[in-house]
C-alpha cells in the first residue's frame, strides 16, 4: 500500500510538472526560438523553416543516424525565394556567422575535368599527395560542440561524375579522397543541397492568365489560389526532380523542401526589410534616412515579380530609392562624415530624396 500511495503522489507531481514547463538550461537548443529568428529573416517560407528546424531538433535530440550526416535536405523552388539565405542563417545559428559554412558551387564542377577538385586528384596525378579538395575540413567536420554546415549550391549543374561521388557523402557520411589514404567525415554536419529544377515550369504556371485574375480578386480568393498553386507547384517540382536525378540519389535525401513563390504581402514585407537594411548601411556613414510609407508600397508594387523573387525587389530598390538617396547625400555632403538627415518620399509617381 505505501508503494501505491507513493506512486499516486508521483503521478500528481508529474501532472503538475506538465502544466509548468521546465526552464531550459543556458545554451540549450530551443526549436521555437530558432524558428522565430529564421522566420524573421526568411519571409514567406514558414513550411520550409519548420522543416529545417525539425531536422535540427532530430539531430539535437540524438535521433539522427550516426553513420550518416545529421541531415540531408534538398531545397528546391523558384530563384530568389531564400534557399541559400536559409542555409546561411542556419550557419549563423549553429556556428560563428552566416559565412561560417562550406559552400560548394556545383556550377563550377560542370565539366568532367574539374571533378577532381571534389574528391582530390587520383594517384599518379599532380596534387594527389596533398589531397586537395573543395572542402574545408573545419567547416565540414566541426567539433564536439559545433556541427558542420555544408551547402551544395545548384546541385543539378554538376557533372554526373560529381553526383556519383556525392552519393557516398549522402549515404555513408564520408568522402574517400581519390588518393585512397584520407577521408572527410560528414557525420557531424548538416548537408544542404539547392536546386532550381522546375523553375521554368513554375514561372509558366505563375504567368498564367487565371493566376493574374485570381490575384486581383482579393485576399480570400488569393489565399485559395495560393493553396491550389502550392499543391500544383509541388507536383511540378517532384516531376522535374524525378526526370533529372536518379532514384538512388533522391532516395538518399531525408526531406525535399519546396519553396513557394512570393505573394504581394510577402513582397511588401521584403521591401520593408530591404529598406531597413539600406538605412542601417547609411547610418554607419552618419546618414539618417527617413522613408515615407508610400516609398515602400511603390517599391513592392514596381519590383514585385514572383518569377524573380527577392532579387527583383532589390534591383528595383537600387534604382528607385538608393539612386536618388545617393545623389542627395553627395549633393549635401560632398566630403566628410558630418551627420545629415535625408528624407525619401514619393512625388509624381517617383521617389525623390532631399
């Protein structure tokens, strides 16, 4: 009986503990906090952020397969939607900063004779003893406290020889260099691959007349249209991936994350973020930039093209806002670092700065 009484009290204490969430120790991985910070930088891609945080959580809990990389994630979708930027922000969360990752431009490995830079020169060739490769060991292997982050950017542009060598990385978490004497371990690293496969089909679908008409109908029809379009986009991207990659390659991917095209609301948020970044750059040069709300709306409207994503908005901001601001700064302060204030506003449909 005392045993049953003790167990009853333990159950009561357990239910009380469930109601009061335990405090996280300093330095512990907090999925909600990481997801919030990533969403603040990667706008309009909440499902993609959730998928990445899910992979980080699985590895952080020790559930990842120890004989493979911590995660193999394939990021696909239209250009300019934040695929590479998401990986950079993951590196900022896990390592010293957004540039502290091993980034491999697979477009530079499009020719077969450049494939030796992936796994090193074979025996008998120049450089075989040095075991040179495109990988930085410290950023790939990490250490006991810091995982590695590896990005294979635009993986579809690599030569098939490179893709075959990549299979052993995705499957075994190791890359045996061509000299046969050394290996690079990826078992303590997150492996990200980006691809623009299917972008042409997505652009064709986005420019369809029914999409343009539906977008003008308002928020509710627009939301329905976006859900239908997202479902069709995933089908189109999956078909493009299946046509290009072998099944054995796709079978080694833990999760394929499809980035969606931007809508008008996301374009306005991105425009506001880019304007704030411009203000920060000017503030470092003792220039305080005041921007009217109409300016942000004008840039979002003129620069928004779902086919080009955020890059189109940046180009529009450069010519629409940054150019008149630079002219005003040089006119008011040709030399020196005297603090000045510049205001940008819309006049006759264009941005003026004074």
